[in-house]
C-alpha cells in the first residue's frame, strides 16, 4: 500500500495535540492563579513593548545623519533590524519546537506502531510546528508593525503586507531551525550527562541574556529620563548600522517590501527564499523524522560513566540532602530554575539596583538605596525560591518510597529546607556583598539585608514546602519531572511578590513620607519594619510547616498517583 | 547613601534596644512553644524513635540503645514471638516477667507440625515423591533450627534486639535438644489442643495431612482431587518461637476516600521466619494496597500491622528498619547512578561502611547489572530498574522482604537467579512476602499463599504441603476455580 498523506488522520493528530495542550485548562487541572498571572504578564509585556518601542521609534526616526533628517531611511533600518531580530527569535523558538515535537515527544514511538503512515505523521508534525511558529510570528510582527504605524503614517499596503510577513517569516525560520535542530539535539545529548559543563553553560548564557536585559533596561531609563539616547546614535554608530542593515537579509528585503522600495527585487528575493526554505525544511524535517523514528524504537543513546564504588556511611539526613541535590542538579530544567537563577540573583539585584537607584534619584530626588536594596533582595530572593514550591511534588511517586524508609518525617522535610537554605544563603550573601562592595549600602546595612533576606527566604521555603505537601501533584512523566507549573507555583510566586512589595513598598513609602515632611532621623524605622516583618513571616511559616506535620505525613496519600 | 537619615539619637536608641529585646524574647518563647508542640502525642511516637536512634547490624537489623535494660525488650519480643500460640490465652493476663520464662521452657516442647514442614521441604527433593508418611521423617528440631538460623554473615557487635532474642531462643533450643521421644507437654500443647481457636492456627478438623490422606485412602505421591487438596492446604503449620513471627496483619481495613468502598477489608495473616508467602488475586484485589499498608506507604483505617513485633503505626522506624521493599512500579531516584542509589539506601538504613562493598558484590553476583551500575538509573530498562530496586531493598538484609510483582520484566536468567536467591534468603531465617500473577512461580516458590478477592482475604493456603504431597498438582486450575467462587 502506498504511503499517502491521509488528511483525516492529520486532522485527528492535530486535534490530539490541541487536546493535550488544552488539558491544563480542564476542570481539576486548571491553574487559575497561573493562568491570570501568565496573561497579566503577557499583557504587561505587550503594553510595555508597544509603549517603549513606539517611543524608541520616535527617537530613532528623529536621528540626523550629516545634519539631514531622513525618516524613510531610518524607518527602513529600524524595520530591517526588527524583522531580523524577529527571524532570529523565530529560529530559536523553532529549534525548540522541532526538538520538542520530534525528539522529546513520546507519541512517535506509539504512533509508529499504529496504522499511521510516515507521510501522514510527518505532515501532522510539520503543520503543528508551522502553526506554533505562525503564532509567535503574528504576535511579534504585529507588535512591531503596529508600534511603527502609530508613529508613522503608512498606507494600506503596509497593513496588508503585515499579514504576508506573518505568514512567510515562519517558513524561512522553520527551514533555518530545521537545519540547526539536529546539531542542537546532538549538543543536548552530549551535555545530557555532563552536568557541571551544562550548569556552567546554561548559567553563562543566562547571565549574558541578563546583561543584554540590563542594557535594555538602561536604554529604557534613558528614554524615560531624557533624550540621552538620541546622542547615543552618533555618526559612527549610524555608519555601523547602515553597513549592518545592508547585509541583514532577508530582513532588508522584508523592510523594502513593506515600504514599497525595490518591490521587484525584494519580492522575488522573498519568493525565491520562501520556496527554497519550504523545500529545505520539508526535506530536512522528513529525514530527521525518519532518523528519530528509528532511534526512538532502537532506544536512546547511552552514556557510560566512570566506575564508582559504594560510598562510606553518611548520616541519613545528609544522604537525603545529597539525594535532593542530585535530583535538581541532574535535571536541566530544575538546575536552571534553581541553581542558575540563584547564581544570577546577585546580578539581577545589581542591574536593577543601578537602574532603579538613578531613576528614583532623578524622578524624586531621594536617596533611598537601602530601601531599594531591601526591596530588590527580597523580590529576587522570592523569585529564586519559587522553586521550593515543588519540594514535595518533585519527588513524584518516590515520595511514597521515602515514606517507607526508616527516616523520621522531620528529617524528610528539613533535609529539603536545609538544602534550599544553603542555596539561598549563598545567593543572598553574594548579593549583600555586591551591594556593600559597590557602595550602594554600608557594610552593616548589607549584613542587615543578608539577615532579613534569609529570614524572608526561610519563611517562603517553609511555607512553600508545606503548601506543596498539602497540594502535592506528582508528575506522570516517566522520570517524574515536572514540566508544567501548577497552582502551587503560581500561588507562591504571587505570595512572594506580595511580601516583597509589602516589605519594600512600605519602607520606600515611609522614607518618601518622612523626607517630604522633613522628619529627620527616622531611618531606624526601616530596620525595625523590615526586621519585624521578616521575623514574623519566618515564625508564622515555621509554625505552618510543623503544624500536625507528623500526622499528615502518616496520612499522606495524595499526589494523584494512587 | 544618606547616613544622617539612619543616625540614631535621643530616645530612638533605647526604643530600638527595648524593641529588639522584646522581639528576641518573643522568638525564644516561640521556639519553646514549637518544641512543646512537637512533643504532642501526634508526633510523639515518631519523635521518640528519632530521639532513641536504633543502630544497625550487617543484617540491617537494629538494636536498642546500650543503656536500656535488656530485660524489658526481651520480655516484649518474647511475648510477640509467642503470639501465635499464647495470645488468646495469656497476652494480657500473664505478667511480663513470667512471659520471659515461659517461652524458654516451651522450647523443650516439640511441636509435631512445626517440625513436619521443614522435613518435607528440606529432606525431600521436589521431584521425588515422599514414600513414607512425613511424620516418620521427623528429626530433632534443634538441627532444623540450627540450620535455618545460620546467618549469612558474621554478626556485628550492634545486634538488633529481635534478632538477638531470636538467637538466644535458638541457642537455648540447641542447648536443650528436642527429640521425638520427649512427649509434647505443658501449657503450649494444652493451649493448642484445647483453648486456641482452630481458625487461628489453621488446624483443620482432620488435624494432619496424614490423617486426611488416610481418611481418603491415599498415599503421598498419589494424584489427589481439588477438594482433598483444599483440605490439605488448609492444614497450617504451628509455629513455635524457633520460627518467630516476622509479620502480622490483623483486621486490616483500608479505603482510599471516605466515600469509597474498602479497598482492603478484614485481612489477617501472619508470616514467620523462613517462609515465603505469596499474595494472590485478580487485578484490583487489594494485594498492592495491603503491601503498601504494611510498608508504611499508605495509612489504614482499622487493624494492626506489626513487623518483627514493631507496630507500623506506633513504632514505624523500628518496623521499617526490619523491612526491605520493592514496589510494583519500580520507582527509584532516576537521577542517581545505580551505585549512588545503593549508597543512598545503605545510608538510609545505616548499613556499616565495612560491609557495604561486600554486600554490593554479593547482590551484583545475583542480579548482574554489570557496568550499568555506574550509569544513571534514568538510562536503565524496565528490567534493570527492577534489579536495582531489588538490590537496594536488600542492602540492609532485612528480616522481611516485601516484593510487589517482583518477576515482572525480569529476563529468564535473572528470574531464575532471583528465585534461587529468594529461597536461600528465606532459608537463612528471613521472611519473604510477594504479590504475583504468575501462578506457576507462586506454586513453585511459596510455602503459603494468601488468596485475595475484591479486597477481601479468601483463604490462607499451605501450598507447600500440597506440592509436596502431589508434585503434579495443578495450582492454576485450582486458583481459577477458586477465583470463580463468589
């Protein structure tokens, strides 16, 4: 029988994927807090992007070269760079999507055993990946084009062609992503069991991204505080941008096409590139899928580790801590969400401190570095410790095995809390040292920030652990890895942010009020308020954790596994 | 930063000091309260177990702290050991000091049926039918006890109380050999013959297998009908202190939610040293639930489970130290390598450093993971995970080995090696309980079978006996017929 594409099966497979994706919205699985939080975050990001990109467009279009104002040339440069950046983002997203759909998906193994033709399966996968890319492209291209359209009067062609760009860009990105996905997968496999290298690499990449983020944040500050940004685009910078834009293809073609410049050349360029990319992506994904299907049936790559012998005796408590450490360190998503973020926390505090401090001084004329440092330390500490909200769920069905071990329940819980406290202590300590060393706060104030930060972290860790224990939800993945954040995670994020804003906001407000009213010498209140709130939070959370814990531990039969 | 704003002057400094002192006082009071709360009854038993850490021998058993007087635990252990015989009579009425002496005296009493089973097991090869009545092959009990109780390894100076008591009992038995000539006398026999309810000990009306066979005009080795087989299987062995009770499940009731039906209702059975007991039943019969309850994984509504005399609810740590378990889903910490997992388990069960290497080598010789032991468990196949789970569960050489569907996913070689190992392990004086659907394996391996259906215990069968009497007995047919009954 000839292996033809069966479109009814393609439809069924796409429906299956849609159902899988929407499963988290069904009753019982629906994470209401997370849903609101996610959409609120998306809305905020979109609003911020449109506002700031609009403002940036305004500034950039008014940049003069050789004393001349050329708004059309600036717009061309801006759109070329924007489309190129979008394409790069789509390629990165595409690599991730192809990996998820082909290499990490479990359904291929199942479907190959069913009467589903390989062409049908391939078509379903390709459409699914394309739809994902299309959604991403639509969001980003629309945001850019609308921001530009608000500032510059552009005709109907621009709006009409926006749709075309949305449809065509994913085809190009898909081709590039399909070429890069196999090397990426190979790199992932190579690093899979090399945890230290992975950790360094992931942390370095994240640090670089945060650095870029800090530059953007600085640019935002400049835009808010004056027109310093305008002076940034001097002749040398503009010459460089001109040279860069001239080789940024296909971004330049798209920009030209949108602005109705060199229509024929850019149109043919886009068409030719699209056809080549479409053919290329079909060919590569098809061959990739064949390889994946074979390898998934044959089994995964193995990694032989060096010979080890059984270790000498340790205390059960230490063994439990080590067990948790290994579990986190050897799961790349856990490692990033906890250890990498903990390492990056001081950087985040520092970047935000440098931006925030100057903004407050320029806007209000008030030096409140201490209050801001407290706020940022507590806020980023809270975001780092969100990981603790999976302290129990992370164990999966092994939690029952741990329950059956001859270990006291207090050892089980406090081993987790001690590990989290070790991680948070290091990160809080480095943050405090950085704040002290850069002169934002005095050394003794840095010590106070460290102690109060630790108390807040202790409170959050205790609370998150007990909350997760009460609402444990074990993963159904084969290795027990939690891939989707649930209600508990969202709740802890919201609570952490509320506490951070409560502490940071109250002291900032107090400082502002006292300064405006000319009341001197009330600085000690900052220490008092922060100290008391942190201490109370720590005590409350500790009580919350230990309350009837022994009984509940015995009675535990949750997690959704039994 | 603005220092002037932070400067403390005038009344602010004393206020700050006073507030700090008050805050510190509150913290101290709170911590005291926490400590007090932690000592409340709910957590008391758990806390007690931690405060009095138990220590571990190479066999993975535990010992009471040295400062505790030996008499007290001895009394307790002996009372628990004699429960099958003594409980209805004197569990509450006899003072502790008397119960210490009684079992020692009872060692002299040969219990016919107790001796009968090991004879059948050890002297008669499986493929050879017994020519003469089993009773004629009775040997002095001390020989059996000595053979069965030999530990696999040199005992550590830290010895588990129950094992210690058991050894003492065995030693006393060995010192005062029991022979066939010495008639069974004394309170134990009286208790068995007169006052102990028949169902408690599984003594049928016909009393012995020989009598049943005689009644039906059969001899050992003859083909027997299912009805007679059922009658023979219901003849249970009487256990003396020489075969101490390892596991006792009494009136176990468990349901998963308040509205749900009982997943397990009124399950009662006891397992002794040297026994392999199978839990049989259809899917959803309650086998895994029963095992999870006795492992301490799941809470249960009613009933009592004790392991080596330690109640799983009241003294969970001591009970868990005496037990090793393998779950049906073979859940392990997949981000550890095999060897790291074994080290972890050894740490949890406090296995001394000096015996670890030897123990891993010994287990490796049975399960043969090879170089894969150094790989991450996440890279293991189903069968390999099963093997590492079994190895982990044996790191402390538990008195009770609990396995849920142990043979699933194992290759034939390992399955055979595991079966041989299980027999040897039980023979060394340990007890094994496992659930399975593999009827042939169960019939081949088990001494006894606890049949379950829809959460209820249907029967407790002495399968070893019937397999000895009729090696060709079709247990599968028997089970399916039994399953069909409502």
